[in-house]
């Protein structure tokens, strides 16, 4: 009887130790996996000199001055920005949306602009540029961008649509809201996606 009781106690101890060791291993493995997940992918960080920094919609030489006869740059806050207008014309791009706001904390207005290719019909595919001192500093790609300022003078906000199966291109219900943050060093000529979340796209598009 005594031997049986001793064996039973030993089994309980072995099971308890096994559970403890397994728990520690699982916890460590989970911790390692969590720490290896980066909050931002490298795709969200696009230095100006990066080989991925390509103008997806630009088509230099594929347009003429006549193609711009009906494009009213004054409606896009570009009247005084001849360098930007020349850049767009040289790359056969047309402005879609613009935003003037300080994005690099120098207390001067910078230009955020979404563009599409000249002659586009729906113009859903778009490129996004940041112009600082009328020079293109950053580009990313997407579609139907909504632009908004942030209140910290070192970032800006974009909203791009989420495309759910069955939804018309004109009327997405949800979108991805991204805060593009300037890193703070004038030598770092890129922005990074600091925060992304799902939002009501149509409400924002209508100014709600």
C-alpha cells in the first residue's frame, strides 16, 4: 500500500514538472515569434533612392501640350507652383487631389498630391507625391486617395478604399486610413506608415 502511494506521488510530481517545462517552452517560443513581427513592413518605407521608388503611372514622352488644354491647374492649388506643373507635364500626369500642409516640421506648407495618367477615364489608380520646396520627395501607389492633414506638422493622412467582392468601384464602404510620419531628420528623405486602421471610406469622402 505504501509503495503504491509513493508511486502515485511520483507520477503526480513528474506530470507537474512536465506541464511546467512545456509551459515555459511555449511561452518562450510565443515571445520570440511576437518580437520577430515588425510593426511596419519594408514596403511602407520608400527612400527616394530606392529601386522600388518607381513612377508607376508616369509615361514621359507619351503626351503633348494639347493634352493639357482642358486641365485647370488653378483648381488644384497649383497656380503658383510651376515646377510641380512642369513635373506633371513631363511625366504625363494629371492632378487628382491636393493638400497643402506642413509635413516636415519646418513650419512651411508642403504639397501632397495624388495624380493619375493623362487621359485616364475613372482615374482610380493613382500615385501619391509629397513635394517639399516644389521637389518630389516621396511617392507611394494606390487608388482613390483621400488626403487629410494631421495636427503635428510632421505627418499627413491618406485614406484608400478597401475593395470587397461585389462592391462597385465607385462606392467602397470601407478604407484604410494611414498616417505617414516624417522621421525627423532632414537627411532622411522618406516617410513611414506609423498607423493604419479600417475606417468608413464613404463618410470621409463625403466630408463626414
